[in-house]
C-alpha cells in the first residue's frame, strides 16, 4: 500500500539519524548512477552551476569539479550541514539552505542538476521549480535530470513519467543531448536553445 509522500521534515529526520541513509557514498549501485550523472553533465567546465536538493553531498564534489562556481541547495538543515562538510575544501562551492517551493538563489546558471527529487514534489512546488528552472537556465545552459523509474511508497507522483512531466512545464526551448537508461533509473540532459531557429520541437524523449 502506498504511504504519503515523504516531507521535508521526514528528510531532516533521516539525515539526523544517519549521515548516509541511502548509502549514496559507498555503494557500487550509487557509484554507477553517479558515473552516469557525470556523463549526462559532460566534462565542462561550466561557469555557474546549481545542484538542487543535494542531499548529503554525495554528488556535489563531482559536480563541483565540472563548474567554476557552484551553488548546492538542500532543504533539510541536517542535510545542508552534511553537504558543507563534503565540500569544505572547495572554496568555489556555496551551500544554501533552500526550499524548492521558493524562488531559486541567484539569477542565471549554465548548469542545473536535479537528481532524485522531482517525484517527491506535490503539484505546487513541482510547478514552481519548473518555472524557476525556466527563468534561471541560461541560453546554451544544460539541464540534467536523474531519477528512478520504478514507483515506491513515499513518492508524490509517478516515477516513470517524472522527467516528461517536468519537461512539459518548462517555458524554454530545450534540445535533448543525452539519455542513459538503466533498469531502475534514467539520466537525461538537455541544452537550452540559443534561439528558436531550427527547433522542430522541444526534443523530449
């Protein structure tokens, strides 16, 4: 039976009880996902990057190595503190406590990474985040998503369509760059078009 979607307070409790509740630092499965996320991002370097809902920071160092400046957000205070510990030796990374139901920090990004977040969001924060990504992703900038495709009990929306559902709400033209499909998850990247020229459509898959 499906339970209600996990809340921000639920994530806070998990991070307070365990610095790595999903073994994202040490498991081989998570290392494979992180490598695929890196491929979807590409080598960079990007100017200003944004990682939304960084969790405990297990992807943040990899993303930081591909950006000249990175803002990593996290909504749970205990999680944000774990991210700060993970990047303490990276002066170009700023960790910001941020609720995805609010406006994004800063104004323009060359890279936006969202990993394993979207299926936890209800209608209003989901739509708000789509509007904010549309507002802040620079022309030529890259959007990267990685999420599970199998449903689980504490989600707020279907997992297997979450990328398409999010893409359908974006208000900027995107061109598909990469898609990496595994049995349990999917990583995809798009570049925001420099102009409308040559676009037959958004290029969603």
